[in-house]
């Protein structure tokens, strides 16, 4: 499984360098080239994850479908697009049981559905207000994520392009404290750990972000967001071994 995913990741380097994340509102220009030069597949499989010796394509498709559902629920459209592309190019299954979409209704379900629409129109603060009382993991993630995006939108709209890097997202400190507290209580899933890593990186704490990303990949190795953030931070084999 890890080998297939890694090969797909490296084949998309040139495309990723030109991609734009519609939610982060800023161009994504990080390359995986340095990671590829210094870290081979054995390091990634032996040091980060402990994947099964063999995995069928049917299992890979099943896992990617589950990850795709999670991304769509949380408004992570860039990563959902990446997973959908992998699914499109995988050999078509002759017979495979795909995961069923969630059928249960919860008090947060209607709010989450509406919030996903608000995110498309970048009404992040309105979404935060609606999400503040949500109890589900998806609802809580969206609460933190929309607050982060609201800060990014304000930061970018308030200054010119040259000054953007010098202006701080006003919600970073608050988010970092809340997410780290959630992590200490083992309440963060793969998406929450990814968001914590993003917040830590933006706060100038990249070294603390790496373990969060590694932990998130232990939970779900198919989540492209964690691979992408990790590729920005890992510079050599030693750093990966330490993490």
C-alpha cells in the first residue's frame, strides 16, 4: 500500500508545485524533490509506518474511498480531488465491496452540510458561529478549521501580497492551545492532527509539527494532506529517523 501511494505522490510533483489550495487562499509551491533525493521508500515504510507486507488493489481502493469520504465531510476539497484522481487511475475492480456512506443522522448533520456550503463561499466566521456547539468529531474539526481559514482570509485581504508573510493569523495562538489540549486528551483524529501540524508550522514550530503528522499517518496512511505537509518539513534521513 505505501509503495503504491508513494509512487503516485512522486509522479505528481510537477503538478503539485503549480497547484493552489482554494481553502488556504495561498499558492502551494512546496516540492517533494528534496524528500525524494534523501529519503527512499524503505525509510518511509520502515520509519514512519508499519504497513502490511501485502495489500491488494481492492484494499487500496477501499481505504482511499474511506479517506475520500472523510475529506469531503470536512471540506478538504483539494485532498478529496487528489484521492479521486488516484481512484480514477487505479485498475477497475472486478468485484469489491466499497465502504458505505454514513447513514446515521446526528444533531450535527444538518449543520455540517450547511457549513460545507458556507466554506465554498468563504463565509468562515459564520460557519464558526454555527459550529461552536457541535459535539461530533467532524463538527469539532470544522469549527477549528473554519476559524483557521477565517484568520487566513482576514490576513490575506488586509495587506498587499509582499507583506502577507509578515502578518500573523490572529487565531493561531488560540487554535494551537486548544488543539494541543485535545491531543493530550487523545481526542484528535487524523484530520485534527494534520490541522494541529499546520497551525504549529504557521506558528514557527515546525519541529513540533512533524510528530503530529507522523501520528496522523499512523492513523490513516491514505490522507494526502499529512504527506504533503510532511514533505515540506522533512529535509533529510536523520530528521525522519528522529521523528
